[in-house]
C-alpha cells in the first residue's frame, strides 16, 4: 500500500507540449507546501472536517488549522482516526452533555454518523462489551497535559455509563440499580474534594491517579464499580507552591461550615491557617454541601463524618505550630504561646494527649541495641516531623475513604463478568520547580504514551507486515529510550534514587547529581546545566524537556515515618484514627526508621499492575488538548496546541488510521460470529459447515473469503468491486495469514448484515412458533367444543330428569293440598248455623254499581271499604242484608269493614280488615256473610286482585254460590 508521499511523487512531471526549461526539480518540501496552501485556501470549509483522516495533506499545520476553525465555531470534539481529540472550552456547555444527547447517541444505529462526541467513544466501548468480541473488557484512556480537561471528560464518561448501563426495565431491581448509579456518581465529588487541588494550570487538577472499573453483568447492566488510586500528592498537605492551593476539602470546610461546626473544629471566623494559602479565591469546587451529601449517599454516617472533619481540622491546626531553636542543644525546641495553643487544639481534635504530641514532635527516639535513647530534634527536623504527621494522617484518611467507597459500590465477583475501565491520571507537568512528584507524574504519562505507541503505532504496523499486507511504515516518535532512562535496568534514575535512599547516610544533592551524570551519561534523553547553582538534571520527555531539582528528592523518596508518631496515633481516642493505624502493618520500617519500600518503588509497581490491565483490554484513546495556557474561554494559542499535537503523535496516528485497518479479528472468531451470513444467504456460495475448532488455518481463510464475497454481493452494500482481489476492495478489507483486517465501515457492513440475518431468523422462528401456537390453539378449541357439547347434553338431560321428578312431586303435592283446601272451604261455606232469615229488599242499581250496601239497621246505604267483603256485599241479591257475627272480636271486625257515619260526635271507623287482623269475608248461601280471621286455612284469602280488571281466579270461587 503506497504512502501519501509516493502518491504525491507519482504526479510530478512535465506537461505534454510545454517548453522545456532548465530549472532544478521541485523538492518534496516545495510540493508539500503547495498542497498545504491549496488545502488552506478555502478556510470557510475547514470546520466541516469532523475526522482529521479526511485532511489532505496531513501535516501539523493543516491539522492545527482544522482544529482552530472548529474551535472558533464552538465545536470541541474531532475524530483523529482511532483517537478522539477534545479541546477544552474552559466554560460550561450544558446542552452538550444533557440527558437527551446521551439517549440520542445510545439509541443511534450508527453513532459514528453523528457529530464527534465523547459519547461516541463511550458507546463504542459499551457495544463492544455487548458484542462479546475478544478482548471483551474495555478501557478508556483519557490523556493530556494538566488543565486539558481530563477530569471533566472522565466525569462525563462515568455519568454516561451510570445513565445508559443502569437503565433496567425490571421493576424488582430498579431500586438497586438507582442506588448503584447514585453511589458511583457520588464517589466523584468525594474523590475530587480529597484528591484535587487548584494549581497554576488548572483549578481542579487531579493530584492522584485513578482507574475506575465499571462492573457489568451478563445483561450489560451496571452492578458495581471499584476505584484504584495511584500516588496521592500528600506533600501538598504541608507544602503548597506559590499561587497554588491545598486540597479542596480544606477550603470547603472553611467556607461551608456552620457556626456549631466551627466551634467544634476550633476554627473561629477570621482565623488564618498557614497551610491554606489563597483562601480568598472562590472556585466552583468549593461546595461543602455537595461533598457532605455525597458522603451520606455512600453510607458515611454523621458520626464518621464528624470524626473525618475533626481530623482534617486537627491537620490545619498542626500547620500553625512553629518551632524555634533552643539556646541549649540538649533541650527540645521552644514553642511560643500561640503555637502551644494551636498544638493544644490539634491534640484535642486528634484525641491524643497534648504533652505526648509535643514530645513526639520535638524529641526523637533512637535505639542503641536493646536500649532506647531520646534525643531532641533541631528546628528543621521538628518541622519535618510535624509535616510528616500531617501527611501520614491525610494519606491514611484518603486510603480509608477509597476502601470505604469500594466496599460501598463494588459488586460481588459472582454478579459481574465484564468491565469498562476509565483511566484518569495527572497530566504532563512542567513547572519552574519540579521534584519527585513531577518526575513520577511525567513517568506515568510516558508509560501511557508508550502503551499507545506500542499498541497502535508500532504493533499495528508490524502486524500489517507479518500478515502480508503491503504497508509503508509511518515514522513516529518512540519514547522507549526515555523510559529506559527513568526505569530501565540495571541503571536508571529510579534505581539510583532508590539506592541512594536506602543508604544509611545523609543525602547530598551535589553528590547525587555527580553520580547521575557518571552513570547515565550515555543516554541522550538526560542533560545537565553545569553552570546552574542548584543541582538538577533535565529529561527530554515526549512532551518536552523538564528540569528536575535534586534537592529534597531523596528525602521524599524515603518518606520516613517515625515509629513514635504511628504509636501516638494508635493510642488516639478518635475511633477513625484508631481504626486506620491500629492494624496498619509496619513492614515498610526498619529498625532505624528508614523505608525499605520507597515511594518510587511503590508507584512503579502499582503502575505496572495498571499497564497489565490496559494490555488485557481493548483501549479507546481520548486526547485532551489545552488550547491556551491562561485557561481563557474560547481562546486558541497555536503554539500551545501544536506542541501538544506533536507530543502525543496525533499526526502519525492520522496517517496510520487513514491508510490502515483499525479492526483486526482472528479467522476463528470471525467465522464464529459471521458464518450465519453465509448460512442463511440467498447467494449460492457452495459453502458447507466447517468445524471451527478443528479446521486448519487455510480452511478458515477460505471460509472467510466466501463469507466476505457473500457480504459484498448483497444489494445496497458499499460501492465496492465484487472481486476480492481488486485494489478498491483491499482498501476496505484484507485477509491476512491469521486475521481479517477491516475498516470501521466494513465492520459496520458486516454487523448490519449479521443483524439483518438474525432478524430474518428471528422472524422465521416467530412465524413457526405463531403457526404452531395457532394450530395448537385451533385443536384445543375443537376439543373444547366437543367436550362442551357433551357436557351441555349431559347437563340438559340431568336437568330435564330433575325437572320431571320435581314436577311430579309438585303435582302430587298440589293435588293433595288443593283437595284439602277445597274440603276446608266447603266446610266453611256450607256452615249455616249463624244464618238469620230476613226479608231483604232489592239492592238499588246505583248503589250496587257504587259498591255500597244497604243495612237493615241503617236507613242510608253504607259504603263498604274492605275486600273481598265489598265484592260480596255489592253483588248481594237484596238491598237490606242481615249479618250475624258471634263474639265481640268478630263484630268489631265487621264494623271496621264498613264506613259507618258518625252520629252526635260519635267515632268514625276508617280502618279496614288488614289492620284488624281480618283475613277475609266470605259470602254465604242465601245472602249470609261469614268472617274469617288471619288464622284461616284459606291462604288465598289474603290475595288482593287488580281493581280495574274483572274478578278472576279464586274470587270467582268465592262468588260462585252468591251469584
């Protein structure tokens, strides 16, 4: 595959018919400058290049111009092949990271088609985990110099995964998912409050490195997380460079504490602390309430919070303790009254005896054999012991917080199977005074750059050649020589520094500089300024040269902790300090108080373990660029940016990405994942089933070629030739000796075809299943119909038989009952003992129609109110009717049936027979009437007929003999 230089040279020459002029041939630089000028002619279109691989030619100038044009229109993300370039705007852009934007990128079929964004990198890593393509675990490496925006980028990545990977439709686990999401996000404010500080180059600079593992289960849902930290800059607790600040948490306490808290912490208003410089400067990070709220969500209760803040307040009180030399060297250093007061406050807050604290700071204990000798410390050593106490307390408290956070958010190993790691380390630093901290920080950045070079720039090109691809090597800056200088074996800066630290003697900066110059003179990455008054050495890092001050470097590497200070903290009544230091192993201390394991050794070991994790995962790189050193919003300094671009190898990355294949999949994995495209294809490929595990490499290669041929013959595929050997085809895919090399577009095509094939298979399965269910449902319906018909028939027959039996019983009972009633009625109606024969006049027709009756004892007609007596009397044959009633009760009942007129203030009867317990009145033969009480056996006597209708039913029986 020819390089861009060869393509440009191929176009050079004379035009046909032109006059031949004797002039020197154009040089490569002249041709390149012409292409650059031609490219930069249309500046209005430079901001449209969302991927720098589209830039032609690729030079630092053209890349810089494109980034500057995009930055001017407030576009801060740009693709650079496999790397995402992020420019720090130095101002909030809320709409760029909203929840709607997250959902847009997460739900997109092809997120790469959207505008460049950090969410594209996050979604690509998340989909790689879902695709289960080896290696499944992913790592997102965020690099850049201090102030470039690495912490903000890492925060956005964690928020994205906490939102996307925690979305669950299972109601049962929703509370758990929300709790994990909240705790993962709440770990950020605490870690930044205790581990970040304001520096010259960044208001929220990470003073420690962290690698966060977001743990996912088999459904790719977030179930937990873990945090690994590296090299906390604990020296900042007791020493802050000029115009810089201490850790954020101290300023949060000063500005956010209540009056009660200030009283408890012995920090009255107006009190100044030596270890809190620039406290008048207000930052966005000075939010005490947010830190406390995050502690609550993580499960740090109020009592533990109180102990934490009391410990931090005690550290600040220690900073105001000053020592003065004693006139007698055999006596400890003196303390003025104000320092004694601050020492007393510190002792009360740390819950240790004040006298013992004062002794530990001013007197050291030496061991001579089995005896211990106490010796007063000089003023300088007293200050060092004070600073050491503050640093060891803060470092122990920070480690305890990290452990507590991990216990709070880390999931059990059985519940998660994959992870996505987010690496946020301190950026490359170069200050006026640089010491051991900057050397370790820049060493970490060198390791990350070397990982990028080894994984992408070097290993990828070497793999192209070994797999048989035609490739012209792209030159790049290899920083291996710088790493050999710092950590190499047998002699390096670290090895000499550790050796000097383990010697039982006072360290001399000039002597150590001479030794460095003697041992490392052959390495071109180190140099010395012989005319400098301060001993130092200069290292040529990948990002530039840095001068390191030797004075104090050995002492910092030793990091000695006097054993009497540890014993003092173990006796503390502060339960938190007691817990931190009681079970703390003392393996790092020798009998003379010198450290066996140095700071450099511990940091190197932890960094090596981190690199092993990165090598076992699929890395995704994001390069954060700082557009200007003053951190001014939307200000672009060309010189500042171009140095960073050259340092991180962006131009070389673009060259390799534009001409290479970022995706490499072994034949075995490729066939296992995409063989179904051929299996369910309509194109006749002549393929047969192959045992992937037992097949040879040549067989697998043939299957891969068939698979690619089938894929490319599909309609609406890319505009590629159907011939696998064509040049255009090789620009998208190449079959090596053991792997398939793909571009991102070719991988998208394969994934799209695989998805469509799976969709068709799923549709076929669904059709078969629905057909089976429909047939089964139809058979069940037929069976149910037959069963229901049989059951209904049996039920009807049983019901008819019961009805017939019941009807027979009812008829028999009714006949018996009717015969009984008839006999009783005949007995009552035929009783004529009470009849009195009287001549009764004929009834007036008018009165008869009105339902009245003429009584013999009353001259005027009497209206009958009762029933059926009214019917009987109204139809009587004579007007005058004689009635006979035996007994007072029956007589009153008869009178109550009649509407008798009131005479001479007499009473008027208005009630009828129903209220007087009169059941019925029966007409007797020959005009007589017989009364029946409610106990009469004639049940139908209580029936009331419809008044408007003719008399029917049983009333006819009553009137038969009367009429």
